[in-house]
């Protein structure tokens, strides 16, 4: 049985334009430790937070009796991915039948937006709303899994118009590491250089220290 739990989205949460696509932001200030979103993984059974990529794609391609796609907004609506068609991934050999473009788009969603848990290797969760949250190395929100559903909580007070961010780096020690290491990992995994406030500040500090060291060497 596939989930039929309607997502909960806090009234202050809005989908907004962000660098390279869309993101989540606060329409009004929200306090720390506020529940912002409750979401379920597409194609997941009730009480189970993850599913196989095949199950996720099959659910994404599901249509109603009138032929309309259940998750049409994720393909053509405001919640769609912003990857150009030429960057869609090649579906695996066991991909379900369907419109080749939409099948490739579904697998691209999984590659770019799906989450996972350390206890379920090879299984993924693709949520309608949580997948929109962008990364920061100093996030103001965190994700928790309770009863098989995914929840987004604020870690501190979030001001109106401020973006709501999570971290894509699950290893806390790695997250605490250098800006070069974090940027290298994110570049390899998702193909972009992190420009969050923390990374920009730490990169500038590293650059300033390098310049100061170079000046000292030249004086000698």
C-alpha cells in the first residue's frame, strides 16, 4: 500500500525562486524549534520512510482515472526540477515503461533531490516539498524522521524572507571540516560550488591568510 498522507506545510513556508532553481523561504518570522513541514516519501509504504528507486519512479508516473498524473506539479508545475533536458540522467535497464522524457526526468529527480538513510542503503526518499530545501553548511533547519514520515524543524528563529536551508552533508565531522573539503564533496556529488554564507566567509578568511603569508615570505 502506497502512502496517502497529505503533506503538512506551515503557513509561513513559501516556495520561492533561488539560485539555480527554487527553494523554501519564510513569508513571516518563525521561532526556533517550530515544525515547518511533514512529508512522506513518494512511493513509500505507510510507516516506511524510504523505497527503491524503481518504486519511486513507478509512483511518480502514476495516473488517475482521468489520465492526469498524480504528481504532475513535479514535472511541469511550480515544484518541478530545473535541470535542463540535456542533463537528464539515463534511466536504468529495469526502468518502468512510459514517456521516455518523463521517465528520465523522474530518475533525474531522484539523483538531484532524493534523500536516504544510513540504515537503508540503496533506498531513497523523494518528498514533494522537502526535496525543494536547499543546502547550507550552516543550516537554519534540520530534518527528522518520525513514524516513517519526514519532518522539517527550525533550528533557530528564521526571519521573514530568509531562506530555509538544510545540510546535504550527513557526516557531522565532515561538515565541521574545511571549506575546501566541503566544497569539493558538494561539487563531486551535485555539480555546484557551495556559496552559502559560511563557505563564503571561510573561503575569504583562508584567502586572506594565504595573502598575508605570501606577503611575509616576500618580505624575507
